[in-house]
């Protein structure tokens, strides 16, 4: 059976897999951090949103693994 983006999850996601998915997001954010930095997501423009988001995602992945 082929799964597409609209298909329901058929099995629960285990902790190592969830942590790997979050780390993947952190890696992509780190690679593209300069593009994220240019987004003005709040009234304060601090030019490090990409780095902040990447670090936050890494901390989330570590929390899931623990």
C-alpha cells in the first residue's frame, strides 16, 4: 500500500524515530538559517532566528530521546 501526505499514520511513532525527525528539521533549519533570519516574525528584529530555531529543535530532539 502506497502512503501519501494525506494518509493517516498506521503505526505509532517511536521515540528514536521522532527524535530523528526533529533532528532532521534542525539540520535543515541550520542549513537555511540565513533565510529564516530574514523573516521578521515578531516586532524585534534580532537576525538570529534561524540559529535559535535550530538550537530549540535540537533541544527538543534531546528531550524526546531522554
